C-alpha cells in the first residue's frame, strides 16, 4: 500500500471540480446571487462580491465562460483576427483589451499564419458566436469582406475598402510617406528606393504616395520600387538584390514597414555597410523594436492605442444600434527621425 493508504495500481478518485453551488454554500448566499456576481450584473453589494471572489479563489472555482455564453442571448464577445509575428498587431491587441473591457465585452483572438489562411481564422471566430469582428490588416478580397459584412458587423484596422459596408480605422498613409520623402530630400538624398509591401496593409497607399512625393520633388527619373512584403525576409531579399550590384546602390531606402526595414538592416549590417553613413533606412509603424537603442530606426508612428480605441467603439456603436452606415476614421501619422537616417555619402 502507498503512504496515502491506496493499494498499488489503484487510481485515486479524481477530485470533483468546484461548482458555483460550492461557492454559494461557502459564502452562505444563493447560487443565483453568485451567478449575478460572475456576470457582473447589479444585485449584490461590494462586500458580497468580495466574499464571492475570495471563496472562488479558495475553492479554485473558475466560471465556465462557454456555459455563460450559451445562457445569454448575446455572447458579448468581439472576435479579433491578427497576423502571427506582426509586432504592430500585438500593439493593437494590447490597446483593444482595456477598451472592450470598459464597454463590457470580452475578446477572442484568432491568428492568420502561413499555415492558416484568413478565412479559417475568421470562421473560427464566427463558430464561437462572436458578435462582431475586428480584422487587423486583412488581405481578404473586397467581395469576400462584403459577404462577411452581410453576416456580422466588421471593423477593419489598417486598410481601406472603398465601397464595402465595413467600418475602417487607419492612418493617413500618404501624409506619412510625404514626411519620409521630405525628410530624406532635406538631408540631400535623391536616389531613394522603396521596398513595396505587396498585399500588406497600407501598401497600395504607401507605394502610390512614394511615387507622388518623388515626382513632387522633381525626382520622377529616380523612382525605384523593389517587390516585397511586410516581413523581415522580404527586407533581407531586397538587400541581397541591391548588394549584388553595389555600383547602383541607392543612398536611401524606404521600407514598406518596420519589419521589412529590420530585415533589410540586418542583412546590410552583416555585409559590412554602415547605416546611415553608407545608406539611410526608413520604416513605417514605429513598432516597439524600432525604439531599441541598437536599432534606433527612423520611421512613421501610427497610434495603435488610439486606433484600437476607435475600432472598438465604432463596432460597439453598430452592435448597440446607434447607427447603421459605415464609417472611415483616419488618424494623423507622426514622423520620427532616429539614427538610421543622415546625409548621403559625401554630404555629411
């Protein structure tokens, strides 16, 4: 026999999972009152609420959120689709949580990844009875998004879908890009290359704005665009392409976003180039990695907290019936000059 008195080979009975009734018995109140407390509804004093939470902690009781959802006519859950490994999306999610909680909503995340496309990520959210969807920089086609919006309220962060009945919150991309090109031209640059963002959020606007800004400065003949996307790998590939022909290196590179800029920087640093002495580099987003002292990336700041707040509030407006028409909310960007930009070689 073992030390606890059980025979060898016998399975000890599993400890029963504590229930709401156990919490009610421990506090000495009704189960209905405990249910009110966990649903955060009126009807219990602060003292009673504190006693309920303390008893739940002591018993190890956790509310069954799925059962609570089924018991309500509404789920009070907002579904958020994000992209794995995107630091800016992480910043947006951090901003979404407190606003949703303030307005009485829970958040459910579903990630798109190379092995899981956006449709699967969205369907997972719908299957969990989310009341509305918040899509972070989606690559969905307009027709797919329009069909989705017929089923459920949708707000898109970081992209525009003209003509589609969805709410959108994004930065004024063109204004941010103009600030980038103005800064580089003021430093003396003329050979400014843009690494394209492909189908990434804001890429079309950034590419168009780059071309327009270069023409505005009389640099139409210097326009150069390399294909890419919003990943470190595309930045590294662009750097490899450029370094294969060092005689035709630009003096400045405007990457599609910070991730792309970081991949580019890593490659050129490993190749022995000095930034900004040999080459200036600019990103877009002002993700937390851009702030690190050993990177010190010049970039364009988007305000993730403000975008997150506005997105939650506009989708809750839809859910509450305050309005039915789609809204487009545009925030001003802020150019942030750091250590990766300087005068072109020979001008310092």
